[in-house]
C-alpha cells in the first residue's frame, strides 16, 4: 500500500498545533523566580500545566531556576510514582515500510536494510526467549505497510498472549504502529492490547513536510496528528505520544507534546497514558544533521519539565540512551524503561552481542541484560515492576485518572510491584540479583503501615515463594 491514506478523520478533526502562538511564547520575557515557583506549586498539587506555563519553565534558564525545576520534578515523581520503575521490552514484528522518512533506517529507499516479517512460529520463539528472561510486558513494533494491516497486528497480539514458557507469560501487549482508521483500531483493540502508541516525530509543519515526502502515507500531517483521536473514538482509551528530538527545536517540540496531551484531555477527558522522548541516533542509511541534536543537559531539562507539565502521564526512557544517562534521569521523571532490548528482527534468538545495524531501526545505547538492569535499579533503591493490573482490571482511561489520587501508590502500585518482583526473583534472577531483591522487598514491607493491605501482601508473597500461586494483583 502506498500513497495517501483515505481521508478518515475523527469527528471535528482539527490541526491544533498553532506554531505562531507557540513560538511567540518561546520568544517571550523570561520569568522571574517568583513566577517559576508559582508554576511549580501548581504542578506539585498534581495539576497539569498549561502550554503557557510550560513555556515559562522552558524559558527559565539560569542554573538556580533549572535546579529548582529538577528538585520539583524529583518531588513530584516520588509523590505520584514512588520509587517504582515499570519494565518492558520491544519486539519488532516487521520492518517493511512504504514511507521514506529521512531519519529512519526502515525507510523504503534504504536498500541496505534487511527486510523481514516474523511469521507466527518466529514470533513464538521470540516471545519464549523473552519470557525465559522474565519479561511480562511487551510493545510490538510494526513498519507501515500493507502486510501489517489491523488483522495482522491483532493476530500477532493473540500469538504473543497464547505463548507460554515455563512460568512465563506476557500479560500486556502494547502497540507502536501507524495510525489506523476507526475500524482498524477496533479490530486491534479487540485483541486485548494495552496502549496504542503513535509518535508524531515532529510537530513542526515545515520540518514534518521536508522529512516525509509527499508520495508517502506519512506525509499527511493532519491524518497522523488525528490518529490518537480516532483511537479514542474507536474505544482505545489508553494511548501514548512521542516525538523524535533532534528534528526541530526541542523547546517547540515540548510545547507540541503538552499541547497534544491537553487537547486529548479536554476532548476525551483522558490524557495520554505515556509520553516518549527519544533522541535521534545513528542508523543505517541515515545522514544526521547534528545542528539540532539535543545535548545531555537539555535532554534532562526536557524530562523534568514534562514531568511537571503532565503529572500523571508515564514517561518512557528507552535503551536508545546509555545506561549512564538513564540512571541519571531516573529520579526526576522517568517511570518506564525497556531492558534487555534487541531491536533486530529476530534479535532475541538470533543476534549475538554485537548490534547489526542493517537489521535494526537505530543504534541502541544500553544493551545490558534485564538481570543487570534489575540489579542496578534495586541497588539504587528502585522497585522494578512488571505490574499489569490496571489494564486487566479496567483501570484505564477515565478510570485511571480517577484512581490517580493520593493513596493510589500505597494501595495498588507498590504491592503489585513487589509481587511481580518476587515472581522475577524466584523464577529468573541470578543469585546476586535475587539477594538484592529480597532485601529490597523486606525493606519496602517494613515501611508499610500495619493493616489488611500489608497482611494480604505478605500472604501473597508467601504463596509465590512456595509456588502455590503466582499472578497476584490488586
């Protein structure tokens, strides 16, 4: 399939990215410390910031104010998410693509790319390998191509859920794929997915047009911008946003993300469940304009400001980044990471230690094993979580927003994290990681108030250790 998509937009679809207004905000007067503290106070009260308030945080560039923003982001992260870090793994299903995005190794003009689509047997082999390492949450990644229609995506999801290895199982499958029409979203939703994620790549219109040639599907800015609106109308109430930083001005892109999040919140009563903020990386067949690349310090500001702007939205920091950067960014905003990732097609069973650039979309910065990442997280005082209870109980969309109140972490998130961590320690952890983990669980339980919740968690942990039951959740 090539060319433009059939015009199938959401009701009242509109291009809500007002570039002139957003750049006007960024050209405004720099706020003083009093104003920044007013904005921070609003965020710490767990209220989403406006685009105007976000712009003021972006304009605050003195070392003192930047540090106040980081400190506030750390406090907010702790209050909303505690010390949990949710873990997942990407699974690339197919890299055929009709688009020709200049920054992507999967672009159709890259003749060096090795094209492949996993069949059902190969998907099962990849999933078994991931399960045998301890993964419970996957995101399936698809190129944009006729072969990857909604029926194929839904079938792939069902194959993942049906595949079991020992005590292993995948309990939640999220999707990163092209925007669909209403019927397509409904088909994929019926397969039992969690989040449907679409990266707009860049909200800057001229840059978007330059990077996505006219004779490709992705060239239709409005169709892609409207993609998550159609998903909501089709019943997908759990969606994810993202841009690729390094294509346009990073401050403008932050405002784009916040504008999109607020638009969804105002129109559907639900903001995005996650926001991703990958940086442009080296890739096969790609020439990078280094003038727009985001340095480490500005990247950290992006994360801290997004944390304050959208308090209840999960922030995903992927293995594109080095282990050092991920470790540094964990405390002030990040709530989800991937670990043990391979992004070559078939990479979990076929690739060695070295990355194969012709088989992957971009170069990874952190290729450590899941067990290594788990050990480092716990040594740093984080509780790794494979929890999927909100999806399975139905606490998504508006229901999730209702539950995202003080007490949510103590009552649901931390107990679920500890139980899924115990499963990992019993079934998959190295002896060293298990020792670190059991000590961490004991410390966390010691901080629980006495009462029914603590006793219930203790009972369920004992059942997991004795092998009587595993999949516990509240």
